[in-house]
């Protein structure tokens, strides 16, 4: 079952410049693992061994997975998973 993943600019070097890719899985965790199989190195930018990095936000159909079942959130055919990489900075 394909899930569509929107990739932020900061991570597109892993997806060969693609801003939207497809991945397979029944949970968000499985989708991340499939992304790693297709785009080696992307997983370490998203999470450590067991959880998301604090500066990574994942939205499933516009809902933050942290308010659902986190990485164990179930996904369905043609769901939209949006990766957001927090960027800090600005004027002092």
C-alpha cells in the first residue's frame, strides 16, 4: 500500500531532489524503514534507534503523529505523510 511522503528541502538530497516520494508500510515506523531502504541515510536524519529526533515533526494527513500513536500510528493506502525539519535561527 503506497503512502505519499512530502520531503522538506533539507532532506531532498536523500531523495535525489524529489519533494514527494512513495513508501510502503502499515505504520509510520514501517514507512520510515521503507524510506531508508529506498533512500539510505534518511532514517538517521529522522530518528535515533527508537524515536523521532525532537527537531523532526511528522504529520499524517495533517495530524501530528505525536498526538496519535507516534511511530506506531497506522497508515492507510494513499495517506499523506509530511516530514518537517525544524529550523532555528533569526535575529537576536
